[in-house]
């Protein structure tokens, strides 16, 4: 019984060791990004909120099912939240990719 527990523990060591390496590879993104989707019977309104500590030029792309719904460039002021949105025929899920300074962040609705 103890031997099986030791074997199981040793077998899980490579999995546990891989977690910090994956976390270290995560890219730093200098702004907070959120997404919200509001649906009516026939339309979806997708809004992306961006907040940066420093003034930045950001690119925003909102997609649904591989289709680009909106592509825009925005000047985000320091410490001032900014939103960009689009209303389209109803979609089940939407994602937004925000790019600035060579980094990007993608968020999706549930």
C-alpha cells in the first residue's frame, strides 16, 4: 500500500514541476482588459473595457466564431478606463484581443 503511494507520488513529480515553468512563460500585459456581452432576442452588444496605468495606443479586435466584428485603434489615457463596443446579430460567444507595445491579451465571454 505504501509502495503504491510512493510510486504515485513519484509519477506526479514531473507534472508538478511543469507548473512553475508554464506560469513563468505567461506574458506580461500592461493594461487590465474585460469583456461583457449583452443579448436581446436578435442582437448581441459586446463591450471591451481597457484600463492602463500609463497612456497607451492599443489595438482592439472583437471576434465571434472566427469572424472579425470590430477592429480599431484607440488612444487610452493614463488611469482612465475606456470602452469600445459593437452591436451585431446575436452571437453565442465573443472574444477580444487587445494589443499594445508588442504584448497582447485575449479575453472571451463564457
